C-alpha cells in the first residue's frame, strides 16, 4: 500500500555542519569532513530547524526502507566526524606465531609467518584508517578512523589475506586474523 507521505528526521548535534546539495550530503565536524552521495534514491532531502529531513511521497515499502537507510548512513557520518570508529582484531594461531607489523605512518600492515609460509602479505589500509598494535593485550591490533566504511573494509582486507587455502580443512586450521570487537572510538570495553 502506498502512503501519501513518508518522512524521517535526524537531529544535527552542536558543532556539526551538515549541507545537502542535490542529494549529496557533506558532514563537517571536529574530526574532519565526510560526504556521501544519495543521488540513486528518489527522495527529497533538506535541512530545517537543525534537523535533516528525508521525505518521499507515495512510497512503496521498499522505498520507505530506503528513507531509514539514508538517515542511518548520515547518522554514521555524524558519529564519525564527532567521535570516530574503532575495530579490534585478534591474531589466532596454533603452531606458527603470526608476526604483524605496522609501518608507513600506521597506514600499511605486514603479515609474516602465517601458517609458516615465507610470503609477506602487505596490506595498504584505506584512506583515513590507522592501525596500531595493542599495548596491553598480546596478539591484538586496533584499527580506527572517522569513516566506518573504510575502517570495516580495511578489517576485511586484513582478514581476507589470512584465509586458509591450499586444500587445508578450515575446520581444523582455524588460524587467521579475526574481528573481535567494534564500536565508537574510546568507548570499547576492555577484555
């Protein structure tokens, strides 16, 4: 059933500037500037009374879902420019210890001795993402940045480089680097 009008609102906090031009949203805050393009969605977007308003007339159910998705994405941008995002990854191994080094101003990581292999895996992190080894927990790394998409995709790139292949049974060879925690930067709970 089509509704006459479907709306969603997002309150813009103090210290954050949101601009909308042709469904391209730019968010500026203390941690930098992020932008996202929503030209693929046929919705009306405007800012009024300190709120971002997203509206669609005569929307079907899937089009109504797009409205809430856009509001969630912009909420993630606002959280990114105010607080930031962090992911924690654990190095898991049984016999051969994985060596993990961070280089190039915390923007490149190197993985050595995965399953005893001599090959060095080099991963260049996505823009705006930094990595560091955890000081208090052994075999743990932390990735942090403002854009949740880039931080989570960088974690995926690291995890994909340490997949068990070559005919080995993945039920027995559980070695790899896996995401253990994620959340807002500075609010992750200790183990």
